[in-house]
């Protein structure tokens, strides 16, 4: 009989990438859990929603009865939890809800597994935000937990609870630290997709001789270790298929600033420019004196910032044989090309 995999957060970037990866590389049946909301967006699952081995199921990480119902109905062999409130920036506004979904939600999943299907293997998506104001670079799994946001704290709580259930009930449960990961299914609330969408719009408007709005960003000096989400899905699946459960960290091992990302995105769109000025006066222009293409707006600053995240993926490389395949440059190029194509299509429709 085919194995069954339950994936939460199916409409998000990682849930959809994981489902697609497993549909392409295994014969498993995939159950994608969606939370019923007013206006769900199915764009991320369009490519495989009609695959006979894929089913959409309803459930909510804040509602244990729905998780129990799914685990007893499906009897999954694997339970991959990508469902989360994943935007760090809003976590100060809704900290209780963030904890309910990201930390208590993990307990609800583990309780369902413990009671109903104790041999189901569980994956919890952790975050480099658990490290926060880092003590050293690159960060490895021994780095102290020092979150700087309710989001980071919620993921750290999830990490601890996964360890407790693994050790107390002998469940195959892992929580991996995932550094930033982006790509073609990334939401626009994250800085990379916000940049590539706006770059596409600006490029089209410049070519059409139309006025454009400047790209406005928060802390452009933030440095992140960005990978492509698709590379991480292979790593997650390897973690779930070892002899013994163990936590790992996935990262590219490279660091780039938000400024670098902006320069690379404009360069890939054929609008090369340069940053000048510091702090709130920093501007990105094609030529000095021209209208800025990008600038800083305090509105996007966070109450507390994590200024640098830089991961050391050597343990996963050594023990899992995991390797990233998509470089930073290729990831930015793919995202820009997709957004240029989407903008062109939308603009045609409007005419
Ligand atoms: O911000 C700065 C912002 O929102 C990256 C999530 O997947 O990765 C992600 O969290 C940096 C921050 O991602 C804007 O202040 C500047 O320093 O794209 P982001 P994140 O907060 O790093 C971790 C590993 C996760 O686990 C999370 O779920 O960019 N930044 N200007 C901006 N950020 C945003 N969103 N918008 C701006 O305008």
C-alpha cells in the first residue's frame, strides 16, 4: 500500500514545494491540509492539484479536534508541519495567535500522533530566528536560543517540545533549523518577493516611459543566509528517513544583505544601478541625480531586528548527504524572470 503523507501549510511556499517534490519522487499519497479562510489562494498548488495522489483536506492547527480527525482518518506515515504564522514582522502585533499556531499547534500534532498513530514520523519546521541576536557566525545547532521576536520565541518553544515528545514517548519527531528560503512560490510579505515584484513593475514602467513608485524598504543592512526552498525540501525528506530521529540545520552558508538582493534583482531585470548614502538617506539609482528606484522608509522597521543570520550546514551535508543545488544568483534570477513574466501578462490583460 502507498505510504501517506499529511502536510500542513499546503497553500504556502514550503507545503506546496514539499508536496510537489514527493509527488515527483515517490509513489506516496499526499494530503495537503488547508485552513478554511475567507479567500484562500490556490496559485501555489495549481501545478499538481489534479494529481490523483493529491488531496486537499481541511484542518486548523489551533483546533485539536480537527488535527485528531485528520490523523485518525488518514493514518499518515509522515506528518510534515509547515503550517505557521511565518511572518516575523507581524508577530509583535499578534503574539498570542503566533504562539497558538506555531508552538501549541505543534503540541496538538504531537498529541494526535501519540494517541492515534505513534509510528507516524513528524517534522517540525524551525527557524534561524530562534538564534536571534547571534553570538557567533556561522551559527550551528549548538548556538544558544536567543530569539528577538515573538515568532522566533514560538519556534524555539516548538523545538523544545519536539525534543520532549521524542524523548518521552519515543516518537520519531524532528525539528530542523531552516535559514531563510525563498523562490517562485514565496509570499509578497517577505522582503525577497516584495523586491522582485516591484523590480518587475519598475522595469516595465521604465521601458514604457511611465512614472513609477520607488521600492520602499526597512532595514536594508540586514544580512541573511538565503537559499531556494526547493533545495530544503530534499533535506527535510532526508531528515524524516534516517534510522534515528535527529535535528539538523539547513542553510546555504553564504550571507547577503538586503541591499545586495536589491542590486542583484535590478541587475537581473536589466536595470543596473548603485546604492549611495547611508541609513535613512540610502538610495538606489541608475545614475546619480535620477529618481531613486529604491529607498528606505522607517515604516518597515521592526521593533527589534535580527541584523545577521549565517548558517553552518556542514552537519546536514556530512550526515544526510544533503547539498544545495540552486545558487543565490540563480534564485534571484528565477524570481525576477517569473515576476517580469507575471507583470507582462497582467499588463496585457488590463489593456
Ligand atoms: O525579512 C528586512 C527585515 O520578512 C528579511 C521567514 O521565512 O526567514 C523569514 O524571516 C530581512 C529582515 O524574512 C523589508 O527587517 C527590510 O531583516 O523576508 P523577511 P525574515 O524576517 O528573515 C526566517 C528564517 C523564518 O523562519 C521566517 O518565517 O529583511 N527588511 N525591508 C524587510 N522585510 C520585509 N518583510 N519587508 C521589507 O520591506
